[in-house]
C-alpha cells in the first residue's frame, strides 16, 4: 500500500508532503489545476521516462519519494530480499526515490541504494497498478486482450513458460533445417576441419612450449660465445695472482693487521669479508655452469625446425603462435558438432520433435485456462456493463486458433468482441463501440480485472471520462467497493465519484505574474461539501448545489 508521497520541484509543485490512507482516495480540482501531477510524479518513482522539462522552473532538479507498506505484497518483499534491497530495521517498508535533473538525466533508488530503471520498473509493477483514461486505447490492441485474459486466469507464469518452450523449439528447428538444407556446404566444412585438426594434432604444440623453445634456441645459438665468456669470468674470479679472490684476501690481510681501526675501517672490513664470500660463491656457480655446458648443434637444428613448423602453421591460420593450442580445441569442438552425418540429423530431428511436444503440451494447458478464464471474464464484464447502463451490450472473449502456425504466445489469438444492440453479431471493439461506450467497456474490464489483482494499490486516472449521471454514481460505488478491499486512488471530474471517497484531496492552483504553483489539500466536513457542490454546479456554488452535495455524501 502507498503510505506516503513526497514531491519537490516537479512541474507546478514546489514541495508536497502527503500521507495516503487505505480505502478510496479521490483527487479533484478545476480543469488545469494539475490533478494528474500527483500521478505523474508517482509514475517517476515507478520508472517512467524522465523529462527535464518536468523540473520546476528555476530548480536544478526534481526529487520524488514514494513509500510503500509491503506486508500484503509478498512478491515485492521477496524481490527486495533477493536483490539485497530490504531494510533490516524496517523490513516491511519500501522507499522508491527518483531524482530528475533539468537536463533530463535521472537517478533511481530503492531504500537508499542505487538501482537501474529496469529494476525500478520491475518492483513498481508489484507495488501499484495504474489504469489511465487512455486505457481504452490499448483495448484496441489484441496483445492487451491476451495479457488481460492471462492475468485474469492467473496464468502469467504458464504463458511465460510457453514463450520459453517456443523459443527452444524454434532454435532447435532452425539448427536442424540449416544442417539438412546445407548438406554439401556442411560436408565441405567437415573435410576442411578434419584436415586442419589432424595437422594441428600432428604438431602437438603444448601450452607454454613455444616460449621454452625460443629460450632454448637463443641459448644454443650463442653457445660458443656463452662458454667463452664463462671461462673468462672463472679466470677473473679465481686467478691465483690477480684474481678477485686473491686481491680481496690481500685487502683483508692489510685491514686485519692494522693496530687500530676507525668505525669506517671496521665497516669496510665487514663489507670486504662479505664480498670475498660472494665472489667465492659466484666462482663456484660459474665453474658448475662450465662443467655442465655442452655444445649441441644437432639439438639446435631440432629446436629451430620445431619453431619453424610452429611459426608456419600460425601464419597459415593467421594467428599468433601461442594461440595454436586454443585453436585446436576450438576446431575440434566444431568438428565434433559436425560428425555423425545422418545420425546427427536424426538426433537433431528427435530433439525438434521433443521440444515441439513440450511446447504443445504447455500451450494446450494455457488454451484450456484461457477458455475457462475468457468465459468467466466475459460473464463478469457483462454484469458490470449492465450496471453502467449498457444492458443490451454483450461482451465476449474469442479464442481464434492459429492452426498449423502456432506462435510464441500460444495456439490462438485472443480478441475481445462486443455487441451493443440486440440481434447484432459480436465484432471487434474498435469496429462497433463509440468513444463513450469504449470508455465504459474499458472501465468494466478494469474493475473486473482489478478484483483479481494481487496488487493492493490501484490507481484510476480519470477513467470516468465520457460517463455521467446515474452511470457515474455506479462507477463511484464500484471504485469504493474496490477501495474497501485495499487501496484505490482515483483522479476524477465527477461529483458522483468524488462523493464516494474515504479520503478527498483537492488540487488547488495559485498563480501570479511570475509563477504558478499547485498544492494538494485534504478536505473534510464543510470543505468536502463545497468541493462536491462545485463539481455539480460549476464556479458558482448555490444553496441548491450544497444541499445536493450533502445528500450525495450522506448516501
């Protein structure tokens, strides 16, 4: 349930803090006062497209926060928990926030944490359901008919499974047809891959082998120079007359023979002693290297031939030599996919058959659910149409089989049909219903589908357009009944509807030469009577209209 709405710097609103209650809340006001601003602001917190022009003139950004109580919305509570967005101290409170800058850029938050617009929309769809005055336009689209029937049947998850099964079936079928219809091309590819894989496997290059071979090649190619230099180093370190070791020994002998040594000389003695040890160790390592070193021209030839083969094959495939091991794995995998020929096609055909069978089983279930739900929806809508002064109208849900061309949404099209006069055959809504009739049909469908909604907060934005008189009174009663089951927020221009609200909010617009501002005032008692009277009689409120307003509110 929507419990609080805070709006700052949005269109004509400077600052608005609004507490909302359970039941039916009506929002009224004169034409142009900005009755829909509240719903537009609410739409921003639910992920509607941001528009910098909606930021109040002179402000740098608009800031809108909507607070919801999720105790009766387990799906939303579960979603928050699953996305690590639930508040630990207030687990049943959900705060949606949208900040829109004057340049059109926006940021979205859930419980203080930054989220994507898609996340905001996903959560918003669980929290609130908005029915607008333009809803009847979407009723002319068959996709809307199918969605409403599936929702009324409580089968949105099954419909989703049908779409997934359809995609799986079509993917397998496309792969099968490609292989079957391109057999010659596939066979040529198979032959090429067989040759390439065999050539790569014969090379047998291992990961890291190339780098080791290159290092070995450099060592073998410079073997004579390395050996000669090593021998010179050994002589330089170990010469008995002028070698490093002998000279260091002489230097230490002089130092140790001094009768008195300063701190600097003592440090020098320590350093020379360490140097003597390191020179001896270095000499030992050099001599070990010389003893183990061998000149091997044959090994050099083998290494160079191996590297040449690696480089040639890499150039052939137009890749770096180090990528060859990965290439053989990739080509082997593709070759495996093409192996089997007819056996592979038979296997794919079986997979196509199985995925089609799965799709049709799910689609058959969905068709049965749609048939039952369509009958139930039609019955309830017709009952509502009678209340809305369309006694002769007959609404029906038609399921049109797609025959041998099923689709992602099932085995049939769903279409709403209406007959508005006795003896008239049901036809599509757009071909038979007038604008006023379409508004009432839309309202009847919305009222019926709202009763089965798992969302406790329902918003109706001037859905009573084109309706008046006794029919308007019935509309108000229907919306109040919905409000008693949860929460209904209704923007209306009808006194008959406004008089039925549990909570009444009036939009008031004030203007001067520099700016205009809209505010929202909660009405009760005399102020509520005056507003209903204004809606009945126009700008001039008379005693007669006041009396009529009191009577409507009393009823």
